[in-house]
C-alpha cells in the first residue's frame, strides 16, 4: 500500500509542478509585450483552444479568457496541494485523522467546481466569440475527468467520515 501512496504522491507533485509551469506561462503571456507581429495572445488562444473556430475575437476577450484561465488553474493548484497533504498524512501512517472527511470534501468539490467552470469558460468563449462549435466535444474529456474524480473524492469523503466516527468510538472504548 505504501508503494501505491508513493505513486499517488509523485503524480500529484508532478501535476502541481506542471500546472504551476502552465500558470507561469499564462502569466508571462498576459503581462509581457507582444513577442512578434505574428504571435499575439489572441492567435495563441485560437491555435491552442479554438483551432476549429472561424473568427478571431477582440483582444479584450482574449485577455479575459487568459486571466480567467489563469485563475482557474491557480484554484486547481490549491486543491491539488490539499489533496497532496491528505495523501501525505495517510502515507505517514495516519490512515484516519481528524477532519479528513472535510479535507476530502473540499478536494472533491474543488475538482467539480474546476471542471464546471473550465468547461463553461471554454463553451462561452469558444461558441460566442470564436464561433467554434466543436469545442463542445473537444473539451468534454477534461471535464469528465475532473468531474468524475471529484465525485469519487466525495464518495471517499463519506466513507472517511464514517471511519472517523468509528475511530472516535473505538478510542473512547479503550
């Protein structure tokens, strides 16, 4: 079991680092001058997210999209750090600890909120401003991944809350 927890910790750490680099790139893109005449924030957003789109949205839409995308991923990093702390406590030997279920609920709810907001951001920006109807299908795998992961975390939180109660009763009995 310790090996599996170590793998989960490693994957979580790599995800945190990866999303941090991703946020750093978006931060640099937001607050740096244009790199060249051909490479603008608008063209990067269209190429990366809405390549099937017909139009290039106004520049303020690109800035708003980049800023909201950056905020969403910073929110995800916060939830991944909380998930890492939960796994680290379990790895250190505290299989059941006080407030474990509330931590797991925060992680699960955070993943679900991230999934819904990211999908909504892509739908609103893609459909209304870039005329990319195919984003409905293209953004679905990431949405489903985080949504289902959040739901699984909420199920584990329910199990954890029951185990916290059983552990408290067991400690009182002894």
